[in-house]
């Protein structure tokens, strides 16, 4: 089965992120972010142009977001001038991201002014909330236009940014001059500019990582409070070790330096987005100091860091397009995101950011969710990748029936299975680490892009250990599988079980997200603050009782709904033959529902299988020495 054409590979070959000879006259971009507290950003551009028709684009498909997420609706105040004359403009009738202007005779450039209206919603990626009264994140694609007909690699932008007075900033871009709170950056290709966001804040801190390792790595931190920047010594040690572990895993680095942009706020979107020489990581304000993040979210930075190799240096051919307007083909996200998820998790464990138990808790949660996902009965895993444009909308209703972005956790389980299989076939002499050395290694040439295909993945796996990897992958990813791929866990000496009490990672997740997760017992997930049912799993007792997403639980066994009341009802049902009686509101109507269930609460966990060698523990052991070991 051919999943990409050789002609495509020959056409795109290896694309440099830094053109050798940039255009003589760059496009200038000046962004005034001093109104960030009001979510208002002002931008001006000067675009070299010849007299006649000029077509300009607003970036639509943003790398790493896997969807046409350019926030064109938040563009306002658009004005074009040339030689002091205001120019008429119009939008394309079909493509909302395409604008047309006629450049008058005698003009050599077009000046553009625009405002970007920062979104307030905290749901989504870079097109969601990105500023507060104390910090901001600049995603350059949101505040610029670019001319058609020129490859973005060959367009040079000279960017200037003005931040609020007294604020500091961090970015992978190189600064040429700074005058007060205005920063001028070295001119770069448009692809590099869009790939290099900036964070800035009143509360700001820079942490240098692993100074014994070159090139340089650092964490740039911006927060809504000074206290939120307090990284513990253990966390710092883990991030230092992360730099060493990536060298042991990949054997080379494809960047000149690397900045982890780390934002701490309850009022911006929470996510991670990869870039070649940096990553945009956004978490809750007190994530470092409340104790939950180290056990649950420390893998965020390792995941986005891995993307510098898998996603930036190497990228599926279907995601390599001629500009930011062309649709991307997402069928290989099981490599791009799935392998990155697996590597990010094991790197978090190898670096000491996760304990071995925390790593296993994450794996148990993901495997239980995939095993109990009823959507797998009709939808193959690859379709969740191909449909990511729709699935990234984060719809929670009937998620267990429609499937979500399962190419993240389930593909990671498949890569674990491949890793364990290689170790068994080679008697422990080879592993997926060898695949990473071959596939993501090579010379340290700085940023470059080398596309890959399905055949490339299969070929490299066979270089590590001869096997029918094509069938292995096609069976698990491209066909409907009624059960999750559990062989990686089971063949590594562990098995999925269900306990009566949740592990502390699930407890923390329930607390932070204000939800009660009963998916593996009665089959529903409930908001603890409102009683709203987020999701119901088909085939489980709550579904059989007639409950559905969107309903709001009012009472449980005659008592006002709380998480404690639900826990008490579950315990009472376990010790009797009586059903759990739910009163729920469905729109304007209130009805009673009887859940017939007597097996108590169930939460996923991994238990050691002593009949088999413990391969999993060997996979997550530290593979690189520390500076003190050398």
C-alpha cells in the first residue's frame, strides 16, 4: 500500500528553513503590543510591490495545529496605502484568507496597518486567549500578511516588537537592537518568523539548562505572579537531565539554540505547540507550585521538545506545503504525534520528571480510555488523524462513541508495542532508540526540513530489526480494531487492572478539571461544580439507564448532587441490590433514572505480571549520565 508518491518526495526533497540568499528588500513588520491587557495588538507592514494587482494572504494552515486555524475573524482595522494614497481592497469571494489590492503606478511598496483582536476564550490553540494584564504571547502569523507567488522560505521579514514598559521577553529569534521596550529582531525567512513566537511579561525569569551541553538551552518563563515562577530544584534537575537524555536518544540536534517558552496563567489557553528552535508551552498559573503539575504535566515540555526532531526536522510529506494556504494531509499523525507522545513520556521518566509509578499511571489511564472507547468499533485509528480538523474542536459530548484525537495515546501504545517487540527479537540488543538514532539523527546542520513517508518509517524499522512492519502498522492503524493495542504493556511485564480508588494523577486531574470520572464503572463523566454530564459511554449502565451528555444531575439517591453524594451512592449500590437513582434535568424537563450497577468504583492501574520480564522499567531507566557523572 503506497501512502505517498515518490514524485512528491523528489519535489520537496530537503527544504532549508533559512534561505541562503534572502531577498534584498525585506518586508518590515512592526507590532505594538502595549495594549495587550485589552487583548488588542496593532501591526504595520511595508511590503515591496510593483504597480498592478497584488494578492496577499493571511496565514490559514498553521504548522503543528493540524487544522486551518488562522484566526482571520480577529483581524480588524485593515488599511492599505501607497505613496500616501489609501488603496481600495477586496476579499476573495471563496477564500476568506485572500485579499486583493491594486498597486498604483510609481509605488514600490504597500503599507498595511491592522489590528488583531486577541480572543478571550481559553479553549483551543494559538487562536485562543494569549494575553492578560501581566503577560502576552505573540504568534506572528496572527499579525501579518504575505504576498502570493513567492515561497515563504524566500520571503524575508524584519520584525520589530514593542512590549509594555518594563516587561521582559523570550524567543528563539535573535535580537539586533533594543531601545527601551522596543526590540528589533534579525531579519529571517517568513517560515522562521512564524515558527518563532515571543513571550513577554511583567513577571519573567530565564533558566539556563545543562550549561555543559552545547548548543545552548534555556527556559523563558512568564507568569501572572512572581510566585508562579518558583521552579523547584528537583524540577530544574529533571529539565537539565532532559537535555542529556535527548542527546542519548537522538544522537544529534537540528537547531542552533533552543528556548522553552513557558507561560503560567489561568486566563490563557493551555496547550503546547512545537517549533523548530523553541516551543510554546502554556499551563495554569500555579502549576509548578501546587504539586499536581510535576506528576501530570511535566511531559508537556518533553513532548514539544521531541517535536524539534519529529515534526520540524523530520515531517510527514503530507504536511509539507508550498505556503500557509494549502491544506495539510494528516494521515501520518500517528508518527508525528503518536511517536512524539511515546518518546515524550519515556523521556519525562528517564529525566526524573516522572517517577516510574507516575509514568505507569499515565500509561494505565491512556490504555483504559482507549480500551473502553466504543468509537473504535466503527472508526479505525487512522481516521482520527485524517479527521483531526474536526476532532480538534474538543467536543466532549459522545466522545466515547465518536472518538477523539486518539492518534496521540493509542499510537503511543503501538510504538510501545514496537519497542518491546524489537527488544524481544534482538534479545535486548536493540530498541526503538536505535530507530530514533537512524530516523532523526544525522549531521548537526542547524534547522532544516527532511520529509518522510510511510515507506520511510517501515524501511527504518526494518534496519533496526527485520519484521513485517508494514503489516504490523497497517493492521493496528488502518483497520478497525475492537480492542486497544495492549500487547506492549502485557509483553513488557505489566497488565491493566482496575482499582477501587484513583491514583493521585487521576485524583489531581479530577480536582483541576472539576470532574468525576466514572467511565470505567457506570460509564459517565460528570462536572463536579455543576452536575453536568460531560459524556456517557454506550453499553455501560448509565447509558442503559437513559442518561446522556448535556443533562444535569440534580440529586443522587434523594440527596443533592455532589461528588461525595455520588461516591456514597456507588458504595451503597455495591453493598445492596438497589439501583442508583439519579434525578437529572434535560432542558426544561426533569426525570428520574435508575442505574443498575453493583461493582463499585473502578479506576485504571498497572499491576506487575511476575511471569514476564520487566521490560517497561528498562525502557524508562535513565540512558544518559549527568554532568556529575562525567
